[in-house]
C-alpha cells in the first residue's frame, strides 16, 4: 500500500477531511499547526494512503529539528493528544512506512499521542509507551443543574459561593489587555511551579492563528487579576489548554468560579464535552481538582518508535536543583530561558 505525504497548511483537502471526520480535534487544525510553525519553526506534514480528490485518512505530525534534543517526528508537539485519523490497514501502512524511513529521514524517533488507542498500538512490534498521563473530560450533555451537582461540595461548590460573594469581575475575549492579564498571571504561576514560562510570542500566535476558536477568560478583584484560563473550541468540544492564578487570592475561590462560568457559557453555545487535557502522575493536586469538577479520568498513553528503553521523554525540566534555581532568577532572565528552551522540547 502506497503512503503519500502532504502539507496540511497548503493542501485544501486537509481542512475538508477534518470537517467530515468525527475524531478530529482542535489540535489537527491548520490554525493550530500554523501557530506551531510560526512560533517554533516546526514543519507540519500528513501521511496518508489516500491520493484521491477527497482524503479518506491521514496522520498529522510536526518535524522538530533541534541541535539540543535531536530531529524527530511528533504527533503533535505541545498538544495534549492527537488521534491518528486512520485505522486498520491504512494506519498499519503509515506506521510501517514511518518505521522503515525513520533512519533515512534522520528522525531520532517517531511519537504518537492518541486520545484513544483502544489497544491499536500495543501490538505493534516497533512501538512502545514513552509516557503516560491522566486524561480527564467533563460530560456537558446533562443539564446545568446536574453538572453543578457533580461538583465536589466543599472543594468546588462552596468556593464558587464564596467567589460570587466577592463580586469578582469576569471578562472574556481575545483583546490585548486580556492577553496581558493572562500573561502576568502565567509568569507568577510558572515561577510558583519552578518552571520557565512559555514564550509570549506563542500566545500571540495562538490568538492570531486560532481567532474565534480561542478565548481568554479572566477573573479580577478590583484591578487585580485573580485567575485566568485559555480555552479552545472546535465542533462540539471545548478544550482547557492553559490556566494560571495569583496565590494571594486563592482563598477567594476564583478558579472554581471561572470554570463554572465557562461551562455555563459554552453549554449554552452547544458544547457537549469539556476536555480538561492531560495531567502528569506527579501532579496529583491538578488531577484531584479536575476530578472535583466532575471530570471522568482515563489513561492517556504516548507511543514511540523505536521502543524506548525507559520512559525517555522530552519534558519540562524535572531536576530538583535546576527547578529550584529557576525560582531565584530575575523575571527577564526566566522569561528569556523559556523563550530559548521551549522550541527544543516539543
């Protein structure tokens, strides 16, 4: 079976195929791929067994080329998941092609991040699990009263009531001032977590490329931003992508209220699922928070070819000494570290 390569940024069949495919997500879209290309220089490509006027399958990747972490093929960088939009013999043909051509194309490895694998990769002789996460989603199909009742009483509902008494101001949109408020909270949060912040240009490119598919949500107490999240919308799914807050105001319950406001807004607009994304096993607090919102959890596995000897991942800095040192860097230095580092991670 012949495998073809196409450019999803220029081939008009790709967005048409995504519109028809029920498994497509925001991370498959041309807009998301364009933001990755603009910010980090990654080259998007799709492999398919279809060469017809209408695509019938396709697996999208980005080629990450880094002098620090090597050249590799990832589906997809900085994306919680990216379901291969192929199955059966078509998927096998694509995987065989990539494994056969990996060395000649200079790829250190090929990584897939399926939202649902249903065992399709576990029997592949050249694919092995490279990382595992908790993946949580909220079902938005029930009525709002049912969704609210599923919130944890003390960890969410009580905090929502407290936040509503505080008369916090809610804003949403994509305007520059909202992005600045989000960015200010992000810098505070990343320092608190002992991690460098993602580069500012990444968020500017997301806003420009995704347009009305992206929304910045901010809660403020007076003139002080308290909590902010960025959501992405595609078809009937809402995706929580980034969140940040000021710890000085955590007692006000801003983050639970912010999620409740977003749920109400997008439920009214027809969303049927709130995708809360991945959480690492070493972050049990985040997993618990999402669970308190009534989210259902499943395992999210990433796969690599060749099979990793250990759970080798290109991840954020985890060495305790390095992360501790980051907290003491001046803000301009910490910001520059993020700008230089992230393009190598993918």
